[in-house]
C-alpha cells in the first residue's frame, strides 16, 4: 500500500474532490469485478465509475463492504459515481433507480450521480426494451425532467454532486437554462480518435469537469466499436514509439495524453498488473511533439466506440451526423 501513487484530484461544485484516475467497471463480468475492485483499492484506486446498466453493482458493493470491514479504506476515502439508466428518466423512476443502485452498492450516498444518456426508454419493463421487430422502445420524457429529479437527489444528500454523460452542447445549455444547481461533470467518450474539441471547450468555459470514458479505445466492447480505419490505439505505431521513448506502456501514453489536457480518465481493467500500470502516470510528462503526434491520430474526425446506433431516431440522440454512421461506429465528419 505504501508504494501506491498519490492520485491528484479535481474539485467539484460541492467542494468534493474527484481523483483524476478512476476505475471503469463496464464489461467487468460477475465473478471478476469484485476481485478487480478489491485489487484496485489495494493498489491505490479511490474513484470508481459504476452504472445500473452494467448489472454488476451488487458485486462492486460486496467488494466495498469487505474493504470497509477489513479497515483498508473508509467510505469517505472513496469517490463513487453511478448513473441513471435510460428506463429511469421520469421523476418517480429516478428515485427508484437510485434506491436500487444504493442498495446494490451497499451505500447510503453517492459522490456523483449522472444521467447516463439523454435518451429515455420505455419504463417499467425490460431495462433494454427491444420490441418484437428488434427496435428500441423509446419514451419521450425530457432529460430536463430527469435533471430536476437529480436536483432533488442532491438536495436530499443522496448524491454530493450531480452531472450528465453523453450530452452535447445544446443539451447542456437547456439544462443550464433551467437549473439552480451546477452540472458537475459531463462524462463523454474521449480518446485519441475522438477528441471532442468543441464540446470540451464549452465544458471548460462552464467549469464542467470532463470525465473521459473508453480512454484506451474500448476494444473489449461487444458490438459496434471502432472501424478498421481506427485500429486499437494501443497498437498504433506512433503510440508505441512514444511509449518506448518514455520507457512506458502504450496504455500509459494514451491515459497521460488525456490527463495532460485536464480530463479525468476511467480506464477499465480486471487485471491487477494493468490496474497498477494505469495508475503509474505521474512520474513522466509528454512533450509538445508527443502531444502533437497523438492529436494527429484523430484524423479530424470523431470515431466512436459507443454510438448507440439503435437510438439514431430518438429526438434526444446527442451525436452529430445522424445517418452518416458507418458499420462499426466511425462517424464521418
Ligand atoms: N458513460 C458512458 O456512456 C460510458 C460508455 C463507455 C464506458 N464508460 C465507462 O468508462 C470505462 C472505460 O471505458 P471502456 O471500458 O469502454 O474501455 P477502455 O477503458 O478504453 O478499455 C478497456 C479495455 O482495455 C483493456 N486494458 C485496460 N488497461 C490496459 C492496459 N494498460 N494495456 C492494455 N489493455 C488494457 C481492458 O482489458 P482487461 O480488463 O482484460 O485488462 C479492456 O479490454 C467503462 O468501463 C465505464 O465505466 C462509460
């Protein structure tokens, strides 16, 4: 434990501090995720990114409870985020979804609760409500209503800060226009192939912390993912070259690139050696030439791992260029 690196933090509107590296938990399978979270705590992680839809909050809760019981960490040492799933967008459903998440995680409050996507789905049935023709059943609940429910959650003390995920500038502005509370974070896909410059600039101007998801390119995702035009960034020759130059691993270069731009990163791993490697980011700096080479990998476009293709016809789908999406997810700008 003494060799665990000290992770810098950023301050959120409540005054709470969020460690700039957290553990992603999407796709971390039951049977794996509990051990991964326990290992992560042992090697120094204090920030955990969870979600109702990942369907593994129960095991994550067991890991937290065991580490609290062992006295390794206290609740207040951890920064825990979870997300309102699309089938919980109405005011009443937000409360139910939060209650389920808190019960699974064995917590009485979250540090951060965010709206996972701006699109609402049909409530009260399946959590991924496909119809018999293979189309997603949407609801027309406005994310503004969901946000107002989050304001109540924050006022009740069950979440210290509230925020959003996958919101575009226009959607952020709609919330800001009616909200009495600040949007603490926008959690969005950021990596070398999707640098989101305009959205990030807006968030920076408005003191909305960017939490970058899929920072390594999400190559274990189940479906669409990035195209062959965008091979795994971990295998890119310039990323590998920069890694050799700094005697680091490619993954560390990709994460450091995002940290140096002021983002929080939440890489997912279930392997202890990678959990450790993904924290060893504070003993080197990328120089201007490294950063320029990495910026050029974007090729001026937005290649996304997470496209939510099934929701292109939803009026609140956040991404540009609807209908111009290629198979497996690279959006042509
Ligand atoms: N808000 C949203 O809509 C949203 C969407 C997507 C993701 N997220 C969050 O962001 C987190 C991270 O994104 P992600 O899971 O999509 O992808 P990611 O973190 O970019 O990539 C995860 C993949 O990289 C591997 N990996 C991890 N560290 C590595 C290293 N040092 N070297 C080589 N490979 C490494 C992992 O394998 P092993 O596990 O086998 O090590 C896994 O296959 C998610 O888990 C989730 O918490 C949020």
